[in-house]
């Protein structure tokens, strides 16, 4: 067993290396900046709530004291909204992915995942006894090669909108391939919730493919502006997760206040589409405002996630810092979160950003990159 001082030395050395490579992560508190970084695409997080929870905490896991009628009502309501047979709420999207991928496959099964899949899915797969391999991002030829090598039950993990490049998965083509190889799709709809499809129901619903997807994960931490996530699928899948998913079984359930916030956001999604339309308008405006100079750095995307490649962690961090000093809360995404050479400014577009803010932000980026 290494002594405590060995551990301390190791930690120090690893932090020093990060610092030297210009990718030391730091917590920031930003006040009064124009929001181009949050996942609050529709501004729901800023809603003044008028609900008053009767209790502060849920008192335990869902299987002990933490369950309630409110939980079950909301799960049913959200399942109906996204046209699923059933749904089970988890404490976050991260927990939902860990909880699903860690328990869904056995040693004899195979999980195939897009190389750009979110870290929470990778971590969930790491906890699974199944064989796993990645395929080239959104590349169906690469996926087919991996499907040919798979054995047992085959699961394919993809995202509706990829969180780093903001591009959309080739759901129809991937589904056709999966049918050919009798593979099941698990679709993470985190960045499509509230953004894609009528009333923001997500990509599967937009393409009317919801009945062909084994499981869908909708996180409430993005457009819904609150906290938690739901896994949608069959009633049997729900029962299976209640019985076998450690991330569901062994944790304190969400509080009544959290559930009310989720319900509140879904009510707003159902009642109008104005904010979603405004968001789409702003995304189009951003894309049309990219200058010729910036085009060569731009990663094309139709989602709220827009990226401009910068090249190198140091340059990315420096540009981020200047933009913030000028009032624009844009964040740099550095290596190792993205591949070397793909370091970038990640600009999140919201329904509440004005055209003037978008235009000026882009002008500043152009000046700093030229
Ligand atoms: C694609 C994707 N899945 C899951 C998550 C995790 O969701 P949450 O923030 O609710 O834990 C994220 C968050 O960054 C994400 O981008």
C-alpha cells in the first residue's frame, strides 16, 4: 500500500503536469456576463417558481422511504409526453447513464458506442462486464464493421446531439443497420430535449422512431433548467432498472422541490413553442453571421452547441479569458476533453440571447483569432 505522502506527491505531480499543459480545470464564478456557455437553452432555470414543497428532503432511496405519488405521476406524465411506455427518474443524466450501462449487459454481450459519446456513458460502460468498442463518429461504415465483430446481445450507444461538436446523429441510418444486425439502440437525448421536435420532445419523436429505440435518456439539466433525468423505455426495462441499477437503488431520491421544478418545466414545454422557435431563430442567425474568416475554424452544427476551433489549449484559454473580460461568457474546451488540435471555443446559443449579443460576440472572436 502506498503511504499517504506517496499519494500526495502523485496528486501534486499530476496537477503540475496539467498546469504545464495548459489544461488545469478551475471552478469559475461569473457575474453579469452574457451567457454563451450554459445549457439553459430556453432560460427555464431563471423562472421564478411559485410552488412550495412541503418537505425539504426525500428521506431515502426510492425503494426505502424516498418514493412518492408525485414521483410516479411525473414519471407517467413525462413518458406520455415523449411517447414512451414507461420511465424512471434518476438524480442526474450522469447517474442515469452510469445506472443503465453498468447493469444492462452481461459478459457475453457487446456494447458499441460512438467515439464522441459522453463521459457518463463511457464510465457506465466501464462498470459493465460486457465487451465494448467504439466506432468512428457518426460513421455507419465503421459501425457496421463493429457490428460484424459483436456477439451476444448488441447495444449501440449514440447521442441525438453530440455535446462537444453539436452535430446530430444519423439516427435513421443507424437504426437500419441495427435492425440488420439485431442490435438495440440507446439514445442519449440530453441536448435534444426542449430543442428538437415539436415542443422539444427530442429526436426520436421528431423522426417518429420512438418505438424503435430500446432506451432514451432525457436529462433535465439542460433545456429543462433544473436537475435529474429520466430513462424511457418499456415497462419491463423500468422494472429491471428498479431491480438491478445500482445508481438508482443505492442513492437518496430527488426532493419534492426538484420534482416540482421538473414538472414546472415540462408544463412550460407543453404549453408553448415560442421559446423553442426563438432559439432556432438565434441558431440560424449565429450560423448566418459566421464570417468568411471564421468559416475555416467553424464546426458546422444546427443545434444550440456551436464551436470555433482555436488550436491549442493555451490559445483557447487565453481567448476565453479575453472574451470574458469583454463581457461574453464563452468557454474553452481543451484537450483531453477533446482531441489534440480540436481545442475550441464552445458557444451555447439560447432563446434569450439577442442578435446584437451574438453578432458582437462573433466579431470579438474573429478579432482575437486573426
Ligand atoms: C450527452 C450528455 N449526456 C449526459 C449528460 C449528463 O447529464 P447531467 O448534467 O444531467 O448529469 C450530459 C451533460 O453534460 C451530456 O452532455
